[in-house]
């Protein structure tokens, strides 16, 4: 500590100064109070050690001058007093002295007193900082926490966000330009229409995340997998005791969990019509009730919906509410199938190959010209997902430098050029789709029924898996099943 020693006795002054320096303090000595006060103004000290009885300015006057000067409020005072002047020392403490020591001064007591004073000054300074700079420190801490949270959320959004998008056609450039505008206008609900495998969820994520790291939550809900009796509790949540089997404390719904982020309702046309009416009300009114609840909940999330069915046809069939479509139509986007943007097939394939090389250290980096022709001739009914899966399958099974026609034939069993006998004997195997009919001709209805039967056999009559495999809705599958006069389990 920095100490000013005021003592009129030269011998005591010298010996105390030497002791204080020996115990690692900075010391300035003065022979009276007036000199000590002048020294303190020019050399701010933590503590003044002062005798009470001194010429010119005694210890009491020095103490009073220090306590009355706001610039010296951080300085503490310890007084030395004779045995007969203890009452005066106690009065000095009432004036603000930290403590007093009896003369002759015991250096051990002085050392202990200074150690305690050092801790006291530290605590007092911390208290002063907390008192005077409380709001400032709170703001700093909040800012630090906000920055840390933003970094974590940015990293998280990159991890779960849109990933790398390949845009190689004018149609897709225009589509994502519209998505950029929707990203900037979160109050507009969105409906994305596109065949299975075209990238509807990726587009939905792009609308939510945009081209930067967004901190709000993105929650995806598969409407086709959402049973009718769980629709409201899953979407809106429920209160404690709302129904048998529910959690004792209730549960938040997906809309509440999304908060001010986005909720993605995949395959919205699979949602029953009566549930569509409830969803429409939430989108319009921005409020809802939990199941079994009495309190109105606010819906702050953006709604992004998707379907792989032609919406106009679903409306005509009465399977989709026209008023819900009109509400979603403001943000309507249609993703064209891959067969309508063939210029993207090879660039996308090369992008997938590059990603595999970087991630899995695969060898293939080149597509042979004959293989390119075959890929451009193929219809890609599974769209971009089928293309990506095929590239990954070839890269996994073939440790070669290029993709060849032979590899494509093995990966696309129903490739162009199959004879009638081969065509009829083939069963669905996960990638088998007709790109062109055999030259001898076929009965299309009969062939479709054969495909449906084969898919049902493949999934042992499971309706949901069969529909997903065929790339159609469960409702559409029902239509085919009526022709087959079959009853299958869901």
C-alpha cells in the first residue's frame, strides 16, 4: 500500500518508516499534519498514519480535513495516541478514522492492522464499483453473454441450417430470389409445392435462415406422420390433466417452441380438413388455446407449409380448404422437378461428388461423357434426392476415378432400353422408376397396379411406408387400393 506517515518525533518517524518499507509498503514521511495533507493531495495514498499531538496541524485536524475533501474519500486514517488520550482517539473514530494504536506503537500490531486495512480497502472499492457502476457492469455482462450466445447460436444455425445449395438454372435463381424476399418478411405465411425429393425442406430452411446465421428456432413437423388424435396436443400443447397419459405438468406445443422462429408443416395436404380449419384460425388470429387450457397463447412463429400434391386438384377433391390455400397463396412457391431443369443435373452431380471427396475422401471426381448422356436422358422421378443418393451409392461401392455407364446401369435398374420381359419381371427396389415404356407397349393401369402390389409386398402391407416409397400421399394410395380391393394396415 501507499502510506503517508505523519510523526513529529524524528526517531519514531525513521524507525516506523524503515519497518513499513521492510514489509513491502511505499512510504512518504512528514513531520506534521499540514505537510502530510499537502503530500496527500500531490501523492494519493491508501492510508495516513498520524500522531495526534503534532505542531501546526494535529491528527484531529488532519483527519477532519481528509474526510471533508471529496477527492480524498478513498484514503483511510489510523491515529497514534498516548494512553491518556484514548477518549480522544475514540472520538476520532466517530469522525471517520479507521482505527487507533497506542504509543509506543507495537510493530506487530501495526502489521496486523495494515493487513486488515488492505482487505477492507479492497472490499470498499469493490462495493463502490458495484454501487457507482452497477448498471454499467450489468450492461457489460449482458453484452458479453449476448455476444457469446450469438456465437453459439450462429454456430448452431450453420450446423442445422440450409447447408450448401446448388443453383444452376434461371428457374432456381428466380425461386431463391423470391425466397430471399420472404425471408425478410416473416409475417407472410408460405406454401411450397414440389414433387418428392425436389428440396422443399431445404427451401423452407433457406426462407428461415436466409444467407446469414439466424438465431430463431426452426421446427419441422411431418403432417403425414401426425395422427389425428395428437394433432392439437402436438401443435398447440396441453395443460396438466388435459387427458389421460399426458405429462403431469403439461407440455408446450410445437408453435410455442418455435417462438419467434419458423414452424415447417411438411405435407400439409395430409392434414385432415377439420384440422386445417383450426390451423387457419391460428395463422389468421395469431393466437390459440392449449388443449385443456383457458389462457390465450400468442402465436409468434412464421408458418411455412409444403406439399408434394397439386394443390388445385386437392381443393377440387375437397381434400384441402380453399380459404387456407388463399391465406398461404401470398407466399406460394413451386419447385420444378429435376426433369424440367436438366441443365442442373450434371452441375449438381459434380457438387455432390466434391462434397463426398471433402467429407469422405472418395476418389471419383469425373463423369464419363457416355454416363453424362445417360444421366441427361433419365427422367429422375426421385428428383435431386435420387440424384444425390445415386452419386453417394456409386462413390461408396466403386473405388474408381470416374462414373461410368456400367455404374449407372447398376444403380438405375430400370434404365432406358429394357425389354418387355425384363420390364415385366422387375420389382421395385428403391430406385426403380420407368423413364420410357418398352417398344412393345404395356397396359398402363395394369402396370401401375403391379407396382403398387410390389411395393405393398416390399413393406408387408404397411400403408405409410408404401406411400412414402412410391412418393405419393396416403390418400392417393387409398385410390389405388380401392382398385385392388385390398385392406392394408397403416
